[in-house]
C-alpha cells in the first residue's frame, strides 16, 4: 500500500495536488477539512461542532478528528492506498494514526510537505475567498489564525515523520503542473 501524508500550511496546495495524485496512483483521498465541510453543509451534529472551531481558525479536538478519520479509512475495502490531506495536524493525531495503521500492517509510506511562503498563502486564500464560500477564507484575521495554528500545533508533525526518515519537503511555489511533477518524482 502507498500511504501518503500530504502536508503543508493552509493554502499550500494539498487539495489541488491530491486530486492529481489519486488519479495517477489510484489512491483514496481523505481530507478531514472536506469531510467537516460536507457535514456543515448537511447540518449534522459533527458539522455544527466542527464549524465552531473552523470559523475561528482553530483545530477541531483530536478525539473527534481521530475517530472520524479511522472510520473513513474503514469504509474502503482493499484500497491501493490513501492520501491523507489535512491529517494528521497534531503530534497526538500522528501518534494515533501510526498506532492504527501499524495494527493493520499498512504504515505511512512517506510525508510530502509543501513549502510555500506566508505572503503567497495569504494571496491564494484571499483570491479563493471570492468564489469558495469558505467562511475561513473570507476574513484576513481568520487566515492569520489558521497560519498561527499551523505553526504552533501542526508544524511539529513534520519532525515526527522526519524522525522516521519519511519526510520529503517540496517547493510548493510555481505552476500547479510543475509542483505535480515534483511530487511524482519523489513518489516514483
Ligand atoms: P482544511 O480544509 O484542511 O484547510 P487548510 O489546511 O486550511 O488548507 P486549504 O484547504 O485551505 O488549502 P490546501 O493546502 O488544500 O490548498 P488548495 O489546494 O485548496 O481545514 C480546514 C479547517 O478544518 C481547519 O482550519 C480546522 O479547523 C479543521 N480541520 C481540518 N482537518 C483537521 C484536523 N486533522 N484536525 C483538527 N482540525 C482539522 O489551494 C489553495 C488555493 O490556492 C486554491 O484556490 C488553489 O486553486 C490555489 N493554488 C493551488 N496551487 C497553486 C499554485 N501552485 N499556484 C497558485 N495557486 C495555487
Ligand atoms: Mg484543502
């Protein structure tokens, strides 16, 4: 199995590049952000809970997110592999994912970390705000909070995979096609 953690700050291109990788490698795309947004749209209890955090640019609590992720993994019978997009986002989530995947004998193969300067992230998110309908894109203050949360709670997750020799950093600036090529070159 090919299990890839596609990592990076808000607006780094995780979702955009995931779409390409799933086609090329036949993987399942699991984005916790997309799942939360679908629940908000469907007005579920999970959606209501998630919205209260997303609208502040804060993280949804680990116990909620970890349970959600593992139940999504289990929906797929005999997958070729997964792209985890936006998960794990805390060291506790990474530890829980490792434990869960080890028990299934399907460990994380690699983390691909997209590196994009902060100014470029803000430009991308504010541009997307014009059409996305995402409440967390619409307000520069929320974007600031998302980026601050990334530095404080999420960035350490790269060290977690670095310690396992699974971390690959990729320049996330340039055309979408050129970045896809960089990712293909690392995955092989
Ligand atoms: P999530 O949905 O994961 O959002 P995010 O990490 O803030 O990132 P985005 O989805 O905004 O960016 P992306 O990296 O996918 O980039 P994209 O390809 O869209 O999470 C949302 C919220 O949910 C969190 O804040 C949190 O509250 C909660 N949450 C989610 N997961 C959680 C977890 N595990 N634990 C706790 N809470 C969780 O690209 C962005 C834009 O840039 C697009 O418009 C795109 O067209 C454009 N673009 C892409 N590539 C390029 C390029 N090369 N050049 C120019 N523009 C580009
Ligand atoms: Mg995304």
